């Protein structure tokens, strides 16, 4: 029983889909069903097709079912519309529902074709023998195009237009969300740029201040007061370095962008202006470290080559970061800086041995504060120009940083070119979302397809109209006997000779006159035609009747008949 109840509930939901709220939706559906049912009864009482007792409830029920079963309702309404005039208004609503609710083109065309075939078949069965088949077919086709196909096209246009507007609205909302994401990521990249520049520039300068102050603090030529002031300066520099590392760490932690951002598009010094620093400025970095009391050697090998701006800047930042790390982690240790121009790349190397034991409390009090971002930034800078960085301890317990940078840099600003020029792959995921790429295929407007369909229907109807007028005039000629032909035929003429002179006849025009006029001769076969003579009496036609018996014309009678 539960299975039957579930099946019944599913069938009801399919036949009568929602929404049925607000309340005026229910009123509209029920009111429309009652109105169409009453109209069907009125039309049926005038048409007298024999369906009068049932047509009203059937039309009302089909109207309520049109939303859930549009194709079925269309076919049934068309079959009933071919036999009676009552369901024809329902066919308009059924056509609209099919166009608006049936999304599969095959089902839509199949339901329209099946409806036309059934409407034509039932119409021919009812009117067979009373009119030519071609005329019945033309009337059925023209009527079906008007009451079913045109509403279906209009309903499909409205449904596709509504779907297109919904898709455009969703696309617009998606673009707004993506634009907010792009703006957010731009802010994150700017934070990375600021953090990296603070780490590279301020951290280097503060490290030199710490080294200078530490050296002055153990200088015996200074008095106690001066050494105390230098100690305060050194502690302030160390505290500033610690706070700088914390700020840089916060800026990195709050960002969800990858570590590539500092060297990527819109990062580094070039983002806020022209790049500063290059291979020519590396010797100044060395002199600054020497001035702080550190033994720094500088070597240059190979023939100088012109470098891309990004490559020179990366080399400068690598040396700057390596000197800063050496001052922090190995104070007092000699540092070696070497630049070597290879045939296709610039090799940058900075190395230092193990730091000597500190002399005095001043040197030993130098605290190395690391944010863990320096080497990551170096590797990223090298990657962005197509190079690489190696950093690690040496066999002598020292530390060595070596970078290989191609002279021209990367062709597209990335290591693999995945993101295109100037953009990272993660960035393109936002800038070019799924479905946003131009594939070369343009979506066809729903208005264009529906307009073509309406044009085809209108042209078909125009052709049917012309064909119908011509067929009507031809059928009227076939049902009319001209005065000259009537006068040439006399009673007693052979039937074959008279038949050759008479037109073919058409029951569509003369069917109502077959039992009117004077009583024909008994056992005679009579043919009725419209007379070529015109009459000025409204509602009455000139009719001529020819009756044959035993192979001869026994009566020719012309009279006025009610039309």
C-alpha cells in the first residue's frame, strides 16, 4: 500500500506541478479552467458535433493538466479540436505550454506533428464527402498553425528569454564575486610586496646598525658613557629587527597568496616605481658591510654582459639578503661574494665559514631574529627570471648561497610559462574563470530562432491563404452551371451528352440544396448546381437541378432556395 501511495503521490505531483502559491495562482488556474469549459460548451452547442455533454469538463480538466503534461494535453486537444470547435481555445493554451515547458526539441516537434496529424484525421472523418480532401487538409493545416504553432513559438521565445536573463544575472553575480576576489588578491599581493621590501631593505640596514654598534660597544677607546649609549643603540636596533620580523610575519600570515607574489606582477620595487639595485650596486653593498667592520671579499670573473633589469635586480637582492643573513647568524665571520659570468648565465655566490667565538659580551649579545621568509623570497625571485637558488651548509660548518640567473631572464616572467605573460596560474584561475574563455562559438539568440519560426509560419499561412482562395474559386466554378450551358440542355437529351456539358460539381456548395425546391421525379437521380444567374435577394440563391432516369434527362428545374 505504501508503494501505491507513493506512486499516486508522484503521479499527482507530475500532473499538477507547483507552485500553487500564492493563492491567486490557484484562483487563476481554476478560473481559467471554468472559463474555457464554459466557452467550449457554448461553441459546441453552436457546432452540434455530438460531444456537448462531455466537452466542458474534459476541456477544464485538460487545462489544469497542461502545466504538468503539456505534450499530452496538446495532442488530445488537437484530436478533439479536429472533431469539434469547443476545444480550439484550449489548443492555444496547450501550444503555449508546450513551447514554454518542453525543453527537448524532439519532444516539441513530435507533439506538434502528432497533434496536427490527429487534428487532420478527425476533421477529415467528420467532413469526409462534404468537401475536397485538399481543402480539408489546407484548412486543418492553417488552423493548426494559428491556434497551436504560433502560441508554441511565442511560449518558447519567452521561456528561452527568461532562461537567458537568469543566466546573465547569475553570470553578472559571478563576475562581481570574482572582481571582489581579484581586488582582495591585489591587496594581498601588495602586502607581500611591502613585506618583502621591508625584509630586504630595512632588515639589511638594521643588521648593519647592529654590527656597527656591536663593534663600537667593545671598542676600548670609548668611555663608559659612550659604550653605554652604544649598547642602548644596539639593543634598540635588535628590538627594531625583532619587531620588523613580526610585522613581516603578520603580513605574510594574513595573505593567502603564494610566496611567488613578492616577485610576481605588481610586486617588488618595480611595482611602486622603477627598480632600484642591480649588479653595479652590489659593490656598494660589499663596501657597506666592510664599513661595519666585517671582512668581505668580492670577486668578479668573466666578461661583463648586459643583463635584463629583472635579472640584475634579482642578483642585487640575493647578495643583499645573503649579507644580511651572514651578519645575523655568523657575526664576525669573513664573507665571500663572487659574481661569475658564464656563457649563458650569471652565477652569484655568497659564502661564509663558521662564526668565530664572540669576544666580550657585546658581540655575544647579538641576537639573530629570523622570520623564515628570506630564502623563500630569494628562490622565488630567481624562479621568476628563469633561474634557481641553492642554499645550504658547507663542509666547514659554514653557509653558502649560490644562484644561477640567465642573462635574458624568463621569456614570460614565469618559470614554466603556465600563466602567460606577467601572470601566475593561480591568478588566471580568477581572471579567467571556467566558462569565461572565448571558444569562438557564439550562442544564438532565442529571439532569432523564434523569429525565423514565426516567419516560416506566416509564409506558410500566406501560401495556404492564396492556395485556399484559388481552390475556393475553382470549387465554386465546379458547382456553378452557366446560363449558356443550361439553355443548351433540354429534357429528353441523352444522359451521357448532358453529363459532358455539365461541370464536375462540388458538394461543399450544393449539399444544403439537395432536398430543397419542388419534389423531384420518382426513381430519378438528380444533380444540383448553382445557377449562373445572379439574384438580388439576400439569403436566397438560384439553384438548378438536373434529374436523370433511364439514361435520359427527365427534368431541368431552376428555383430559388434558402442559403
